[in-house]
């Protein structure tokens, strides 16, 4: 075999290797159209080795569930009878105990607790004790007893409800989103409030609103939200919706969009519940901070958790 023939064979083998490499990249690109090589070559990834997918450490959670019924010592008149008021408290927490191999989660726990109740509790045990020690009744009552043996609870009489749920909903290499859902029935109507806590899994801190959006452009972001509200009205499905003049502060971050949550009564008649408004990341991109844009550009390892049910 001549040297010329040998060089030709080596060249063909190199071409085949290069072709195979590009076929691999095409076959392994994610749904956003970015290939794995883009993540590897980004400078920002080099000093964040624990964000590379094969080094992700799974988060850990504890399940905490309790429920209790209470009866007021004070009675109110129902028809011709005097009857006690009742209150039912129920909570279920999928509580974070270790995030990306870090169990020092005091700041995250404090943020979650602040979204559930006004209390000096600093941990989940203190929180659960607070919830069980402070039932809320349809009318003010300072005297109550825990319903137990020998206590008659009439479920349809002046009953108030307090339901609390905390659970992870969305996670990536960089980000964990935890939903705090509080539902209360005051004897006449139901109120539902959903808060979302965003947590940086790499640097271990709670991500505030101004870390995600350039708030100097809040009016422009609000205009996008109102455009989506108007689009929903035009479908006829939500023709009773109206614009909002306040930028929603509760939202879920996703690979392709942000889902904003507006409270009951914010853009429709009270009693219609929470409202979801979805705005694409493509439209919001000019208003993302450099911090969040970088996070979004490099993120991988997407996991969606089930919505927690009682």
C-alpha cells in the first residue's frame, strides 16, 4: 500500500468520525433545539461543575400530614338552638430536607413558613404546632377545644376550613420551585392563595422577583400579561376577564414560558378562583435579568412533580 493510499484511508475514517459525531448531536439535542455541546462549551458552566447533569444530586423531601377538628366553647344561635362553631385544619407538606446535597436550608424554610402563616416559628415542627394551636372560626372565638372523644362535631354547622399544602412542582439543574397553596373557607366563601418560592439549587439562595425580571421594565412586562388576557377574552372562554394594573408577583418558571397566577377577583368576578396567564419566554426575554437569562440558557435536567392532592 502506498503512502498516498494510506493517507486517503485515514482521511476517510476521520470524515466518518466527524459525521458520526454530528449525527449524535442531532439525535441528542433537547426539545429547545440546543445540543449538549452548547452546554459544555459555555464559559459559565466551567465553574459550576455540580450543574452538569451526571453530577446532579437528587433532592430529598419529608412528607408531613396532619388534620384536626376544633369546636368553639362559645355557641351561636342556629334557628332556635345554640350550637358551637367548628373548624377543620388540614395540612400536607412535601418538605425539603436536602437540596443538591445541601441540608442547611434555614433560609428556604423561613421563606416557605412566611408564605403559610404569620408566626415566629423557624422550622416545620414549630409551624405545624402553630397551625394546630390557632384554628380560625367563622366568628371570633378565643375559647375552643380540640374535637375528640365525647365532642360532637356537626360538619354543616358554622364550619370553617384551613387547608395548607407545600410541595415541589418544578426542578432543573439550577432551579427548584416550591408551591405553597393555602385554602380557607370562612363559613360563606372559599379563598385560595398560591405562592411560589424559587430556589437556586447551585448557590443555595431564594430567588427574588428582581433576580428574574428587570423591574425597571415592569410596565412592559405588565403589557405582555394584559395582551394575553385580551387574547383569552377573544376566544370567548374568558370573556368576563379584564386587564390588571398590577404586575403579578406569583409565577412558575418553565422551559418555554412563564405562568403568572393572579388571585381570585383580580381580573374576573370574585368567586371565579385563581387565574393563569401564560407568556412565552421568547416574548419575555428582553425583560429577563442577565442572571436568569444565563440560568435559562444553560439549564438542563428538567423534572416536573405531580400537583399535591390531599
